[in-house]
């Protein structure tokens, strides 16, 4: 592959877990929940993938990643909607919990043995003919399976949110849970379903990191991706297509390090590693004043909404 | 915090009961986790107790030394949260504070106490400036500070890595770290034959001052007012919410930067990448356990200092990884969040009480 081809290829590859996590977060935010614990869901999914892949291969790894992601999402949901705790504080706790628990379990179960290094991984799947298109072929059509899942998820979530009754109900909840309740929407069910969807995708994002990118697990390997994904939701204006574009932008910023290496530029490597984070800040400042967040985002549900 | 007053709602459980329950639940869950994961609960618990309080060394050289950065960073979080500012970036502000203090101390090694004071000021200023980026983004562009401060944490980590590999690195050293500070730049020890340093006193003074400002001055009242309900503060109290939150953000960052400066001059005597084992994140638990009260931060800081010192001993003696301490922290946050549900922020019923009787708050 030429440098430009491998740059595009790694952009899409690194964007994949970001997009998965961001699509899930977008859906829960549309229902009025901001889950700062997304980072925790991703690292949980990553550890689940390691655990599953150690004992049963790639498919089991992805399934375990999804299960851990959903479990952590349900924990968050339990506290935020059923108990009524503050969303930001709870999300922070979920992240700290997942980072600590995965770190501890990793050291106990994998610490001295090299088992984590020899897990089955998911190789990229090249789509015949399409993958050999110059420049964009490898980027779009020689990717892990989860990338192809993204291709389907982006239009499907767009269609669902904008063209179906239930999608409209979800968006109504994010704008005004009270009005949604009055209109007969079962707010709790929607929020629970949205959290499960988000948990599954965030878990899958962690699974993609382990099984299709790094090939093993490392403590804290989520490295802020959950927070970057939340930024991608803002940048993409809570719209699947926009979110996909934002995720791709952050993927490209990360992939730039391979590009810079290929060109042999003399830049401190820390500056390259810092780029996605700096870009996130710049991007958030750039969309200022032009974003319309769901009106009820981050607000606790009133008792009348929880009872439905 | 205003919301905790008995006038806010008559049927509340006393604060002390909540805290004791939180700690009890957390310890129970923690011991259960230990048992489930196959650890020897007895050995682990004994190691933990010994490591935290078991000897003069454990208390003064482990627990209290560990408590100093936790008290200061906990105070930083408490101050920001009190104004409704979610400064999750205390970790990054700590790191830039430590870097600036190291640079200052290495640049002016022969200035005695003056240089030491300059290092503290440099640390606090750098921390405030780092927080200032997020504060500016919040005021100017309405960027959610939760995201921006986390991004700034990662940026601070890369900046620190660059510094110790380059400009601040020890030219003759093997490891990526700064040269050791000259002993004239060390904070003096305050108890003979222990590692407890002057930073402990600095932390106590900081908490006492913060407590005084928060509870006994008009500025402190505005801070609590804005934290409880910015909307009401703007309309009923005619308070400039932006000014109050920005100031709180800068003060919070300044305290976090000071914590970094104190750690470098009091404990590590050199700058390196892993200088903070996540103090800025533990600080959130410290602040919440203290109910955002600056005086109570001292107690909860020492408590978490004991937890971390004990966890370190547990890792040595019982083979339980030290990161389980963060599981305990997360559990404490969740239990406290449960006790505080829907009361921390933007609670309209509370502000009425606060406005009606400022003295009671």
C-alpha cells in the first residue's frame, strides 16, 4: 500500500471504535442522558473481549465485549434513572470503576503469564474487487467486520431516528420527558433500551480495539476514546451522518502519526500523540453556538416520568 | 453545601449516618469482591490496616504523606463543584503545576526560601492557567468542561512526557525524568524521622482558608449560590454567574497546580511521567465524601490517604493489585451519589432556603 492508502486505511480503522461508541452515545443523548461513563464501557468491553477471546476465540470475544458493555450501561442506568443520581458524577464513577476493575483483574488473571498476547484476533476482511480500487479501496473495503457494521448502522439509525414513530418518541424524550409522558410515551422503557443499545456498541468498540486493532489488552487502553466519542456526538450535532464524519476526523488525526512517520518528519512524538485531544478541543470550540443539544440532556427525570 | 442544611428538607437522613453507611457498604462490597476473586480476605485486610495505621512510619510517612496531594486536589475539586463547575481536569492541572514548579526550582536553585516560594507560585499559576483554557472554552464557546478538562488531562500528560524527554530531562540520566532538585528546594520535614513534610501544613492552611472564604464571606456565598442554582443567582441575586464560575475554575486549577508543586518539592524531588497515580481522579471521591466542605476535605483526604497506603501494603503482602483502591473510590462515589440524589445541583427548593437565611448555610 502507498502511504496515502495506508493513511486512509488506518483513519477508517481507528475511527471504527470511536464511531461505534459515538453512535450509541448519540442515541442515549437523544433520550436526554449524557453518559460520561462511556470510557468505562469501552474499557470494560475491551477486557470482556480479552476474556472471551482467551477462552473461546474471536466470536466469543466480541459477544463477551457486548455483554460487559451492556452490564456497565445497565449499572449506569440503575443509578441514574432508577435511583436518580447525578449523571456526570455517576458516569465518572462508572469510568473509575471500570478502569480500576479491569486493571486489577488483568493483573490477577494475566499479570505474569503471556496469555493476553496470544489471543485470537479478527483479521480484516477484504471485499473482492472493491478492495482493489486505488486510494480508497483498502480504506473502505479491507477492514474488520465491525467497520462494515458501521456502514449499516449509520443509515439505519438515521432512518430510525428521523423516519419512525419510535425514533420520534426517543427524540421527544430528550427534548422534554414530561411532554413525552403526557403524550403516552413510556419514557423509562425507551431510556432503558437506549442504554442497552449504547452499552452493546461501546462494548463492541472495546472489542474492536482488542480484537481488530491492538491484538491484546493493556490497562487504560481506552485512552480517552470514550470522551472523544462524546465530543464526536457534539461535533456531529446528534446526527448519525455528522457523527460519522466527526469520528472519521478524529480517526484521521490519530492515523496522522503513521503518515508523519512515513514522511520522516522531525516532530516530537508527544505532539503527534496529543493531536486527537487538541483537535477535540478545537472542534468543540469551533461548533460553538451552532449546536442544539437535546433540551433535557443531563437533567434528572421527574418522578412522573420514571413511573411510566 | 447549601443543600445539606436541615432546613432544605425536614425528612433528611443525618449526614453522618449517610457517610458511615457509605463506607460500610463500600467495605462490605470490597471484601466480598476480594473473597470472590479468590483473595485471602484476612491477610489482605490485616496488611491494609498495618500499611495505613500499623506503625509510626505507616501513619506519618505513608498515610499522611499520601494524604497531602489528596487533600489539596480534593479541595480543588470541591471548590469547583461547589460553583457547579465539573472540573474533572485536576489531574492535568496537578501535572502542569508539578512541571512548572520543577522548572522554576531548577532555574533558580540558590534562592533559598524565596525560590521555594516561587516554585509554589509557579505551580499554582500553571495549574490555574491550564484550568483557564477550559474556563475560557466554557465561557466563550460553551464547551462542556467535563470533556475539555479530560482532553486537557491527556494533553498535560503528553506535555509532561515531552518535558522530561527533552527540555527538563536529566542529560546524564537513564530514565526520562528531570534532574533531582537540590536539597535547598525541598520542603522541610515537620516531624523528625518521618517523611511528613511542610506540604501537610500548606494543605491544612489551604483548607482552612477555603472554608473561611466559602462559609464566612460574600464571595463564598455567591459561590454557593451559583452552585446551587445559577438561574436563580442571576435573577434573584443579580450575580454575574460567568464571573463566579470562571473564578472558581481558576482557583480550583490553582490549588491543583499547588498540589503538584508540593508533591515535587515535598516527596519526589524530581519530575517524571508517573508522578501522579491518578490523584486528580481520586480527588473527586475525596471531595464528594467531604460533601464539598473544605474543612471535611482534610478528613476524607486522610481517609483516602490511608486507603491508598493500605492498598500499597496489600499489594506487597497479599498480592492484591493496588488498582483495587480505585474500585473502592468508585463505589464510594456511587453510594454517596445515591444518598445525595437529585440534591447536589440545580435544586430549586434549596435556593429559596439559602436566599431566605444566608446565615444558616
